[in-house]
């Protein structure tokens, strides 16, 4: 059986332990991408290969980090119903069936 989580925390992208990996097709694009990485102080590995398609996924993740999602508060069974009836949630909209 394969474990999904091994207990090891992943290193942050763009650091010495986990540099961003990017591939570009032209020398001009290489200089442009390098200046972005160096301007932000991120560690990176960049490849220049005109035959492969450009892959700047790691750079896009660093520039646009995912936003933290905040879960909505659940309604307790004994709280007033949000529909405005004045009844407890369990006696109004929280009925089963």
C-alpha cells in the first residue's frame, strides 16, 4: 500500500531546496524570465531549448500564489434559523425529510 502523505513538509517553491524549473525557447525570453526571478530573489533553474514548448508554470505559481479559502461557519442546530422565521434551525429549515 502506497502512502499519500509521508510526513515530510514540502520546501517552498523558489527556495534553495526547491528551485523553480522553467524552460524557454529564445535568448530574449531567457533574459526576461531571469530578470523576473532575480528581481524577486527566487532561486531557479532555467533551460533554453528552441525545440521544446515554453514551460513557465513555476513562475506563474510564484507570481500568482493561490488564495487561502476560508470555510463558512456552520449553523448550529439550536441557533436561530437564518431564514428569519424566529424558530430554531432544527425546527425550521434544518428538518430532516
